[in-house]
C-alpha cells in the first residue's frame, strides 16, 4: 500500500512538471516567435516585434510646450494588457500582479516635499498632473457595475463604434489613459477605430510624437490635426464626419473606461436606433485621481433657467417604471453631454449639433431636447461605467469670451426649441437678448421637417418634475398703483433685504420682498402661473398668518399659502387662504404688509407683463 501511495504521488508530480513545461513552452512561443498568427484573433501591430512586459513608463524631459509633462514610450505596456488584446479578453479581471500608483482606481498621494511643485503643475491643466504622470497608462480598475448586470447577455452582432476624443493641449498621461482604457476594455470586434480630434493644440508632444505613438497601438487610431481652433462642438462635428462606424461614441479626453462599458451602450442602440445612451459617470478626483465608486444611476439630468445642466434626484415615477431594478436603463430629460453613444445616421437626421454653435455650451441641452421632442429616447445605462476627471476650472481660452459664446448658443437654442418658455430664460438672463443669434431659419425648418413636439409637451411628459412645468400668463412686474414702486427681491438686489426662518421653514431660508423704484432688472420680474402663483425662479410669493408681511419661499405647487387672486377690475391682490390683501409698507419700512381688503389705492397692484405667456389673465384671476 505504501508503495502504491508513493507511486501515485510520483505520477502526480510528473504530471505537474509536464504541465508547467508545456505552459512555459507556449509562453516562449508567444513572446519570441517571429510569427504569432497562431495566437492572434485579430491582425496585430506587434508582429515581428519584441514588446516589453514591464509596467512602467519611459519619461521624456519637460519642454517649453509641456511644462512638467512626461511622455511614456509606445511599447511601455504590461504583460496583462498584451494578453488581453491578443486573446480577445478585453474584459479580463485585473490580476493581483498589478502594482503601482493608482492601481484598481486607488488614490495617490505625494510627499510633503513635493507639494509646492505639485501645485505649480496643477495649474497646467487644472488637475493633479504630477500624480497623473505617475499612474500607468493601463492602470487596473475595479468592477463598478450593479450585480444585476452580470446576468445580462449581449449579442456578438452588435454594431461597431467609432470612439471620438476631442482635445486641446490635453495632458499626455490622461489622454493616453483614455485611449488605452478604450482599447483594453472594448471587445475588438466592436471597436472600429479611435479618432483623436486635435483642436489646434500647441504642445509639441501632441504633434509628431503622438502620431508615431499611435501607429504602434493594436487598434486603428487616427489623428486629425486642426489648423485653426473650432472648439468642442466644431471638433466633434469633424469627428462625426470622419467616423467610419455606424455608431458614434463621444468621450472627453480625460476619461477611463471600466470593465464591460461598451456592450450595454451598443445593445440599447441595436434594439432602437433612436435611443441615445450615456454611461454612468464615475468621478475621477482631480487631486488624487481616485476612481469614485458609484455603482448605480443615482441622478438624472435637467437644467435651470440659465440653460445650465444640473443633476437631480431620480423621480419616483421613473423608479416605478424600472421596477426597482438597478441594472435597468434610466430615462433622463437631458445629458451632461461629454460621454454618450448615438447612431450616426440618427445623429445626422437630428441635424447633429447646431453648426452655428461655437466652442462649447448649450449643445448638450439642444441635443437632449431634439432627442425627446423629435421622437427619440435618452437613457443612462447603469451597466456601463466610465470615469471622468471633473475640473473646477477650464484651463483653455477661446477667441471670444466664454460668456458671450455660451450666451449666443443659448439664444439660438431658446429661439428654436423653447417656444414661449424662452421668455423665462430671457427674464433670468435679460442681457442675452442683446446678443445676435444669427440666422436660425434652417434650424427652425429642421424642427418642422422632423415634426417635433412642443416644449410644453416636453415639460409635461418628459420633465414633469421641473420647477417650470406650468402654463403662465406672462413675466412682468408687480407695480403698486399708489406709490408707483415695484415688488423687488431685495436681498438679491443688494438692498439689504432680510432673511429669516419661520417655524415651518426648517433648513430653508425665506426672503422678504420689498418695494423699490421700478427698473429693468430681473429681480423685479415675477412669473404669473396657472397655479395662481407669483414665482421668482424657483421661489414663490408666500404668506403665513404668523407674520405680518409676504415673503418668497420655495415653490411647492400645492396652492394654499402660495396662491394669490389678482382681481383684474379692482387690481386688488388677494391671498387665497388668509383672504387678506397686499398693502403698502408701514412708515419707515420697505416691506409690504398684509391687511383686510378695503379697495384702497394702496392695495391696488398692476401686473405689467414684459414677456407674454401661453394663457390669458382671465384664466387665473
């Protein structure tokens, strides 16, 4: 029996040795054979080359055009990356062999002695360039997808995509991590190409060194160097024009795609070509380059009446629609605009971006409105995660001031897509009306040709939780007949308006209103709504009997203390629940009072409409 056990142990030992020898032989063939076709599933640019396996970067001394910048050599690729792309294992789990700064998306710190230099470098691109340069181009990331994503199956016949990256004087390290993350974590048969649209960069390393570098990458990567700067919108339009694939995927140049990011996006488009999809955007900290772990869609996109994108909580109606499944796509009124995929022909049918938009600003809202109002769907896909470095400042300047450029873009957007609700934008941004929007006739005709719905429809059906989902008489001033003064949001005007917290105003600051000489400023413009409100942006004229004066309070849409009856004959302004009327301030005060209705001239108020709405005053009197 002992002899039998020894024999069996020897057999197992010999078998293990044979397996190790076989694995070693195969690995040597992979590394050293001049013809690696027996291992490759795709045509490889590494044939007849001897790639290095070390996970490090070869550094280039800083130059005048790239202060503090370092550039890794083209063949500084780790072994795992090589195996991933040559065996079609783009979504392979990162191995524990990966060590180095920032691996698995972890935060990176610097020594105290380096902090001064780090702050100098920070100002080059307004993120931590020192730390970024120390992180591998191919750094590993965790898997950020919700659990339900792992059971989803995707067809191998999904459409191919062209990934378009627009940049101007981008840092080498973040640009290359964007490129490498796309390569490493995209199934090769779905990635047609990567298009690098250089918006007239002036840094030397983004010229010939970049052109040479991309020739050694394992997927087709093309660079278009613009001679004149066009801005984000113009550069993206050029990328869309050059793209070969049926699906366009736009990413910013400071992103990192995580495991399984691409298939869920293409799957939604394959099911419905008029669906436009965005990944979940994980924040990459601009200081530590930590990849913030956000597994699910927690917010949707909206906008305020400066036409500025904002994040808002997912409404209960949308939670109910997806049935609590955190892996299901979430519909959103708008998108942030930096990261999304869209069918190329559908993008063209929608008129792409407005070609008269300059630089950046408003293009994401305009495209979002076109998608919904013209029959499409806009979604965030929780099974797709892409990290993005959110900068607090833009390091680049454009030929005009950014404010005027954004103002012009938004003026064009408002005139074409917002219908009568454009006046709410103008009430909040009156200076925009001084900007010439240019010829909008072609965009107006585009909307007619596409038979797009009204903006009111958008508010009612797609964005019902908007602060501006109401019909309105108009936008104007509340002018007291006896004094000739106008109701004014005093604190915003710098007139010293008071702040207070009522008993029912926990954690909410309410603001007094005052009477001031009438002027053209927006702080005297109120919106008269179909809910009998007088609104100032998201605040409503309110009154509570525990106080002797009216004030502005967060609109709640429930009527009650925020409902006012404006008698068109007597011009009295009645408060619905208290049955009191608004009157002039007491001597020595600028704050109007609430008194028993008497018909006195001091209780007469004219609503002087500056911008018309979509209902008549009779409907809310």
